[in-house]
């Protein structure tokens, strides 16, 4: 079985500051990992995914994440926060052979201060 | 716009009633997923269909059922509704059921049970 833990249900940064959203996973097999973003009153949009190719994954809107097997982590970063990045971010894991279903973390709400 | 269409967007109904949520997947996608998002449970996988057949089952209550029709649209039926069923229900789709395939989410159907 897989699980995901997102450290920090709320993160606040200033505009222009580094964004770091933490995600740790548990999986009995090498996982596939995803970050989704949810803007208010909208659905989930895929930011990026790791599927066992390069460990540093670049996504949309300037976000990237690094898969670290030794730390079972897949933290999401962005060098410089924009006001438009304010949203809820979800880390998710799926395991090969699990029918592609996603197990989500609890989410992190990112607030960006002017 | 993910290409996944869900109706209705909002629904208010009374306890004990039955509702049907409808989903049209992205053009060409064979796999449909249903997720429930609530404040206390977070994002939970309910069920997956692939080309009309049930592929995987998650934390779906016995009062809930789903199906995928020959034209690939899907319906989620919720019966004997309780207050705790109030949530945002997402439909999602992917090209196949293969793990790692990107899953695209609709904007959700807000269900309020009063």
C-alpha cells in the first residue's frame, strides 16, 4: 500500500521568495509521483510527474520537484513565488500495477504575501 | 480546461435522497476515475472504470455505485444520502489504465446534503 505525507497544511511566503512544499511517500515498490494544484473553485491540474526517468522533474509555471529515493521525498520548489501561485497543492503517489489510482496527501495551502 | 466535463456543478439535496453525477471523459480516454474531496477525509479514490469494466475500487460506500457506458461517459450514483456525504466529487480520466498515465480531473460536482 502507498501513502503520502505533506508536511505543513499551510505555508506562507512573500512574493519573490522561494517556495518549498514538502512531500514524503511510502511505497512497497518504486512509485510514480505527482504534484497537482487546485485553484479556488477549480479542479485539480497536473503540475508535474515522476515516472522513473530523470529524478529532477520540471513542470508548468516554473515549478520543479526532485525524487530522492533515500529520503522517500518528492518536494516541490519554485525559485520565486508569484501572487498567482496561491492555491492548494497536492502530492500523490501511484504504484505500478495498482491500476493507476492515485493516493493523495492531505494538501498544502500556499499563501503568497505581497 | 482539462477536457473532462462534469454535471451538475452544484447540487443540494435532502438526507435520504438519491442523486446521480455525470462525467464525460476527455475525448479518446478509456479510463474514468471518481474521487471524493471532503474537509475531514481529504481526497479519496472511490472507483475506476476502464472501457466499461470496473478496474479498481477504493473507499466507496455500498450506498454508492458507478458505471461506465459504451460511449465512455460515467455516472456515479449516491443513494440514501447522509449529511456526511456532502463533498466535492471529482471525475477524472486517462488514456489508459496504465500506471503513470497522466490523470486529468474535471472541475467537480459540489454536493450538499441538508
